[in-house]
C-alpha cells in the first residue's frame, strides 16, 4: 500500500496519521487460526499479550509472522518489567510494542530509548535476516525504517499516572497512549467497573492531556462505549479478547439451538 507521500504505508504510519483502527487482544488461543479469523473478520490489528498470558516468545514470534502474512498489525504487549526486557520482542519485527503501567516521563523516556536505534535511542542492533528481507532495496537506512515502522505505545492505567499523562505522551519517541480501564478502575477502588462514570471521568482527564501530543487508544468491553471514547479523541480501539469472543460465539450457538425431540437414551 502506497501512502499520499509516495512511501510504503505501514500500520504504524496509518495510526500516526490518525486513522481509526480496531483490534482485539490475543492472550489465550495462540494459533494461526486465531489471527486468520481476526483478519478475515476485518480487524486492523491484534495485541499479542505477554503480560497476562502463558505465551512464550516463540509463540509470539509465530503469531507476529501470522499477522504479517494475514495483513493485519501485530502489537506485542510486554510484561510489566524494565525497559531492557523488550529487546527480544522488538527483534521479532512487530508493528508495535505496548508497555503497561507507565507512571512517569522518565519511565517513558527509558522505554523510547530502548525502542529506537541511534541516534534516536540505544536499541541494540543485530543484522537479523527478517530485517534485511523486509527492507532490502528500499530507500534509506534499514534501521531508520525499522524505527519508523514501529509504534511505541505506553499504557496509563493507574491513579498516580493521571497527573503525568501529558508529560508521558509528550516524550520524544512515544507514538500513542493506551488507557487500561481495568487496572484504572482498580486503582480508583472500583475493580472491574470499567463503565463507571468515575472511571470514564479519569479516562477523559487522561485523554485531554494526551491528545495534543500523541494518539490515544483504549480497551472497550462493550462496543456501545466506543462513541463516548471516540468523542474524547480515541482512534485506536481494542475490543474483547480471543477467549471472550470464542465463548460468546459458543454461547450464541447454544442459545439459538432449536429444541429437538428427546432421544431414546440408548447409544
């Protein structure tokens, strides 16, 4: 896909331009079919979750390749640990990395530096085959292009981080802020009540501080909540999870199953 500037358009560049994107979290069903179903359903991206899943890096590498083959964005959510732990995730060449529980501009700057090659940051450089294959024959440095195609997304999901949201979003090298409503609700003493007005008010405060500096994303449990978040400037939406979607599908099947005559009880 060629963008308006004549450059190859990537998922990262589309998000930076403010294009609306809809995706989901993958954290229970690490299979090629999961990604293919997301793509065939018309979703724009999948968040491959290392924070709350039992996935290992080999599985995430495979799912990242499946996303690329299926034509949807791959965002890998790292574990909530130090910024140096994301180096191996970045070498899988996902479209984005999401880091949870960021509470200060200092933390944001450390993550940005770990994600960008010099002179923008201090990311370790390895001449991996996947990098050469992806960027061979194109204009500019392969490693500059790797920087450009990577979204760095930070999660703000705690009471203490709300006041720092603007400074976090304004940190050079940060592309988007993603509101985590579940942990935000817990930090406000309202665990799991993500549609409570007080959680939404905190989200609105974060949005007001973030949108002048970076794109904004959020997880929604109910699609009916999307217009309210969109009005606050959200352009990146993650809805449901792989396991929740599968369960909902089977529940709908069971509810719609017609009544049938009872069998004889004999096999």
